[in-house]
């Protein structure tokens, strides 16, 4: 595999991990921060914006998954894909730990 396929595999994991909370909050009818909130990334966006942002992340993640040959690239590609999921998941858990009302 080429280096750019590994980059695509990593970002496929990141985009797919990012799709989950936005889509879940959106379909539950709850606001959640998006890049479109005020201020960006910190202000809450409507559930509809979150569903659309989640679907966009899902689309980009699927395209990158295919381009990154995650299924055909063997264990190295799958580990890079999982690293993308892990990195973004940990960053999101820290970013949103104290941002949402409880």
C-alpha cells in the first residue's frame, strides 16, 4: 500500500468516529457542538444540523475507507484505521467532557 492509502485509512477512522456523536445526538433531538455553532466547535447546534453533519462525516469516512483500502490492505491498514478512531475518540472525550449540560 502507498503512504496516502494509510493517511486515508487514518482519516476514515477519524471521520467515522466523529459521525457517531453528531448523528446520535441529532436523531435523539438534542443539541450538540458543531463547527457551525457560535463559537465554532463550542456553541450548540440544532439536532437537524447535527444529523446533517453526522451524515456528511459518514459519507467522507466511507469514501476514505474505500480509498484507504482498509479491507484489502490487511492488518497494517486496519490498525491505522483503528488508530484514527482511537485518536479522534480520545480527543472528543476530552473536548466535550465539561461542555455539555448534565
